[in-house]
């Protein structure tokens, strides 16, 4: 499994260092089985998954294989999509629910 961490995700891990161990645990669980631990999102977030870290704190990520199978790659339009193998997970954002979704 290839794993990529976006800059915004890494900055959030530093910003929210108090939950770093919880985040690591969830990231490891997602890497083991990306589809089982995440909830597929809809609308503007089509093709993306979210996974709660704790009560209202979430991880937002992409799983390339599922994104392509569902045809969501046309919506998500990652700049490196063609060079990225199917077995890749991209951790995009981490933060409080409302902040992560930009509400």
C-alpha cells in the first residue's frame, strides 16, 4: 500500500499534537482496510472518505482504487492521478468536523 500525506494534513497533525497518538492509530487502521474504516462522502466531497478520530474530529482521505472504480476520479481530478498506483491512500485533511469541511 502506498501512503501519501498532503501538506495540509501534516500541518494539522502538528497543530493538534494532543491527539497525535489517536490520529496515528486511525491512520494505521485506514491503511489496513481503507474502505472498512471510512465513510464515503457525497456532493462536493464525492470520491473522498472521512473517518472519525474522536467525537467531532475527522480524517479526510482518498483511496485511489475505489475512486477510479466508481468513476469519481473525473470529479476529484487529482493532479497526479495518472502517475499514482491504485493501491494508494492520500490523507488530505485532519481537523474538527466543521473546520475540515469548510463549514
